[in-house]
């Protein structure tokens, strides 16, 4: 595990177009090192397109440590399918394993931005029980789960 200097600088900011290649690299690692590798095909071009879409809607945040992108959180604002209320929904959240302790800063900034935009709720994805426990610990409530079958 990497030792982080006590005077290192940690920031969360909106992504820029220049960040997309690094974010795609993190996205590929995310896909390959999680259960998503079983369910999602490898498509870095689509990841870059998604990054550009989220970027255009101010829904792509970057976690930087000393100027290097070490995490990302993508979200969308949308009208809820049933209620019509404005909702912020996670698309992905990834922090490089050696920087996981800093990842909550991305979540807090997402909550802040979603609230300013007028969202009533923030929906986060819990692909594992470990992530679900983290959300419960942070005060999130269980709403539903998703199941999939190959067609």
C-alpha cells in the first residue's frame, strides 16, 4: 500500500475533457476488478462517450491527489419515472484501491451538487453487500435491488 504524504493535496472537482483518457483507464480497471466483468463487455470507446455525456451535464466528478486523478463519480439528474420528482442517480463510483479512504469526498460533493440542482433524492448503486453496509452506515435506506438474466 502506498504511503500518502501528510502534506499532499486532495481535491474533488468537475472533470474536463482532458480527464477522459484517465477516467476511461480507471473505468476499465473498475470493470475488470469487480463483478461487472461478468456482466459488462469491454468497450473503452463507449466509456469515453459516456464521460463526454456526463461532462456536458456537469455530472462527472474527479478525485485528485496531488494533481493525479485517483477516483471518479458519474451521476445523472432525471425526472423519476413514477413521481416526476428530480432525482440524482449514480452511474458509477470508483476510487483506486490505494485511495479508498478518500472516496467519501466524491460522494459528499455529489450530494451537495444534486441538492443545489434541486434533486429530492440521490440513488446510489450497491453491487456488493460491503458497499450496501457502507451506505447503511452513512444513513442511506434500502429501496430496491436489481436482478439480471442473460438473454
